[in-house]
């Protein structure tokens, strides 16, 4: 196997790996959003049952307080994942550019070899 082919395979592997990571981050962000939505519904349900929506009220439901805390933690984690996703997206763009360069080098080298062998046969 030629060194340029190895480089192209390596760059292709890196691009695929970054795409997988991006897909995982997207799935986690969506899952956190779904879970936070479910917690919102539970909070509203508890507040409706108790008839109290003021967080500082002494009889505010304990479950609703805990659900709010979990939801806020999920939203914080989701924000961090969005930042990681932006970083991963820029890494993917960079890796795709490197792959394109490697493929261009490999195709240029392949054409150069073909032209050189044709000259030897005709000359």
C-alpha cells in the first residue's frame, strides 16, 4: 500500500470518527431536551395539585423543587453539550478539509505515475 493511500485512509477514519461524535452529541442534546420537557410537565402537575406556584411558599411541593433542580441541571448540561457540539463541528470541518487535501495529493500522484508510465511506453 502506498503512503498516500494510508494518509487518505487515516484522514477518512478521522472524519468518520468526528461525524460519529457529532451524532452522539446531537442525540444527547435531544435526550436532555426530552427529559427536561418531561420534568417541566411533572412540575406543572405538582404545582396544579398543590395549588401553589410560588417557590418560596412554605408548602411548595418538595417533589416540584427537586424536579426543578434536576431540570436546571439538565439545561446546564445541555448548554455545555451545545458548546462541545460547536467545537466538534469545527473539528469536523477541519478534518474534512485535511481529507480533501490528502485525496487531492493522492489523485495528483496517481496521475503523475500514469503519465510517467505512458511516456516510457511511447518514448
